[in-house]
C-alpha cells in the first residue's frame, strides 16, 4: 500500500487535528471523470477513413453505438516510435526513426502514476519474456515505449513487474485488486494491422475487447477503454480513429474537436490524478467532450458505519462504509493517524470504491484517528487547500487493544522442518509458538553464514516462515524468532526492535556432492556425419545437480561445449563435422559444491564419413560454343549429405589446370574470353565434407567424378 505524506495548513484545523501532517489529494481536470482503471489499445498504420465505415472492420464500427468517437484526432509524427513515446512520455525526444537503442533519460507516465499512488503495466503481445529488449517477430520493440525509458529498463525488478507479455493480462483481470490502474496494450505486428489486413486486427479486437469490458474492473468500478492508432499510412495528414468505451463515455456520440496523442495522454493523466510530463501534454486540451456532461454538484454530508465498533484487538478486520448526500458521483479517500501522532497515512487515494477494509494486523495498540474524505467526481473540492481538497468528511477515533486483558507473551518455542540441517535448494519451514498471550505476533530474523543479521519476515500473526534456500551458500545460519502480544510494545530490546520473548537456534546448510553420473548417448557408440547426436546425463547423490560437457575432436584439443547448468541434455548436430574419433567428458556437481566436478563420465564416439556415390554434370551452352562465350558447368553429387566440388580443365595442349578447388558451390562459370579454339575436357570431382576421398592419391582425391569434352570454335 502506497503511503504519501505532506504538510498542509488549514485543513487540519477544520478536522480538529491541527498541527499534524496530511497527505496530498489526487485532483482531476474539470470535465474529466476520475477513473479506477484506464486501458488503451494501440493499433497500427491506418487512417481514419480506412477504419471508420470500412466493411473490413465490422466489429470496430459496431462499438460506436456504445462509445464515443474522436473524428478529428491526429498522430504527432512518423514513423511509429515517436508516436508511442508521445503517448508514454509527452514528447518524441527528437527521435525520427524506429530505432531500438535510442534510450530516453526522462520521466514518463509510469513515474507520475506511481507518484500519484497508482499502479500500471504495459502488456505486449508476443513479447518473449518480461522486460525483453530488442525485436523478436512478431513482437516489435518500437511499439513498446516504456522499455525505452532508462529508469524502467535498467531497474530489473521494476521492469520485470511492469513491462510484461500480453498473456499476463487475463490473470491480472481476475480481480480489481490485481488489475492495474493504467494498462497500455499493443497487439503483435499482425494483430495490430501493421503487417496484416484490417480484418485481422478487427477479429483480434472482437476476441479481446469483450474480455476487458467484462472484467471486474468494468463490472464493479469506474473504468475506461480507449482504442487508437499510432499513425496513418501517410494518406490523410496522420488523421486516425480514437474510440472511448466504458464508464462516463458518451454513448453513440462523436467529437469533431481537434485532438492529438498529447490530448489523449493529458486525458489519461487527469482521469488517474497524475501530473503532466511536458509542455506538450500540459498544453494539449483534454478530451472533455468524449464524456457525458456531469454537473459540478459537491457532496454535502457524510456518515460512516463502522463494523465492528471500537475498541478491538489489533488484527481485527474493520469495515468502514461511508454514505454521502448531495452528489451523484462521489469519490472517497481514506486516512489514518497512528497513536504516536506525526504523519497521517493515506491508505486509499480518491476512487469511486465506496467501502474500505482496514487491515490492522501487527499495528501497535492505541487510539487511531480515522478520517474519510468525499468529493464529487466533477468537483475540485469545496474545502481545504489544493491539492488537498474535499467536499465533506467524517473523522472519528478507533482504539486498538483497549480492555483486552491480554498480557505480554511469556514463552516461546521454535522448530524447523527439516530439523537442524539440509542441503541448499531445500525448502525449510520455521514455526514459532508463543505462550502466555492471547494475540501473539511473530517476527523472523536470520543470521547468514557471513555473520550478518537480516529481517526476513516482520511482525504479523503468521507464525510460519518458509525459507527458500535455492542459491544460498553452504554454512552455518542462525534463526531468531521473536514474539510479542499485539497489544504489547515489547518488554525487551530497543525500539523499533522489541519483543516479549524469543527463541533462537542454529541451522546448517550442508554442501551436497554428486556421487555418480551416467551419460548415455544416442545413437550409441557412433554415427554417420550429419546425424544429430543426443547425450542425456543423470547424476545421483545430489539434490541440485549441474552438468557440463567437454569434447575432444580428432587431432584437436578439448573444448567446453556446454557450461554448467541444470539442463542434463545436450544435442549435437554433426552436419559439417569432420569424420573420426571424438571423446566426450560429461561433468556433474551439486549447485552447492565448490569443486570443479563431483563426478564425470568419459567415452569415445566415432563419426563415420558418408562418401558421395554418384556424380552428374552438364554445361550450358552444351558441348560447343564460340570463344568469348561464358559457359556454365553445373554438377550434382548423390549419396552424400554435404557434397563439395572441384573443377579441373584439360587444355588443347594436353595440360590439366585446376579451375576451382573444393567448395560447396555446385556450378562454375567458365569465361572463355581469350581462350584458343580447340577441344577441351572437364573433370568435376565430388567428395563429402566428411570424406578424405575414396579415389585418387592425396592430395588429389575424390569420392566420385564426371568428365566430358567441350569444343571452342
């Protein structure tokens, strides 16, 4: 949960909390409703007239009866990338191409949404993996603007969680809590109409849009879906279609106001309470006439029902249900002031969600001050000082821990499973049990093998910790499990590190060692060149085996062909490999082992050559031509997978000359300019790349040959 704080004068006096700190309130541009969720789907490279009214886009045109259409909307540039950057950053940054390494060091919509306490994701169809950099058709990086911003791309954790494949959207749509406040969606290069027909993109939207519109975000909250095109095909001054669907959008209406991508960005910023990014979006008009007109009628009075009533023990789920009068589109905001005073905590920013659930597990006992604010979606707030404004509010005190009768925890036991020791990679469960208190909360600390303590699970009613040891170094660790009653500030320790009682114990991660390995090969013992050879290893005696493969070629040196990894299989395509005896050595070691190897398996493997068995040749022109004409000799060998060819020419004076040495090219162009008239003879040799030659005398060897006479007149 995002907590925002700032000092605001004036409002505190009205609420009877003078001298405390209040957090900022999200505000919205006049005429733009506040939204819980905003989705945008960006299609590709078609002008307004190629979409609206087109028989190739029946589904898109059917949406117009339930949404609003911008008929005078324009992209800001060509080609694609500058338009996407305008939608995500409020600028093209001087970029005029679809470059893939032109990174941008600037704030973006993701930054301002997070600053406003909002969540966001970009969903990219056909993206190979989260935070993928580069092109991987049909995914194109140029349609993914957020990956260009340095503060996203170079922050691995942030990028992995926010720049994701489109396949994750279905899971995120399952509930309002997992649906981001802002979702930027781009289909792949076919479904977005870039490389495929309008009808293909229309069919994709017909499958995907109902899923979004039917999700909990639209069923139970205030949500908007926009469909737009990045640019036209340079046929109509970059005029493209833009459609709004969802809560508060005009039904079966259109707007002829001139808008651009900067207008759309400004509209999204206003709908979600985010600040503008540049003069481009700040100066662009918001798309007010795409929404139903809502009169600015402020909320008049608020009452709040609280269940269960105060006082209660920490850990009790408290439901707050506000009710207001005088306004038709109320927004609500939820604030809490801890017993220690200081800063108010914004638990839920302005949204249309009416009820709040206060999860106070782990909070210290004492009297908390609750303040619920309300204002109409069309109202900028009738009281307070911008940006902290409201139409009406209700404030009251709620006590946690009063009259509980619970004392501090007096005893503590902690156990682990497996007990005492395990190998790295094992999942270890630590369980604490406190006695003498009715509402225990637990905190788990771990001392690493290097001697550094770290908090691995803060105070909560959960008395179990699951320690995932994959990647942990072998050695001695120490757990310390703390407990205190939810009403206790802790009788021991120094704030904020306090406890009533604790239990500590050592735990050893032992380095495992692989005791043996088998590495069968298929085909066994040997195979012909061009066969795919598969080695599948299997280690015993270790829980997390890693495998590496070394290979020694004939008359060569050892080389590492597969570094240590958990994959036990190796596939070798022997096409082009030399015939002869090879030697394999497959090594294994446990992931926790520091040894070069724990065990290995080594054996010889023979690759047999596959000589060519037949040969044909032809010339064009055939048999004879006049001197100065180019003659093409074409050959074809049979019975060998990788034939190589050598061309010899017998001159009229009886001397053989090498026209071209062995290569994979099956044709030779003979330039006869300046050649003497007379009878010539071609001899074309063939042998497989794996063969030393079955005929001739080294170095003049071949598997098969074809010879013919040729006359120059």
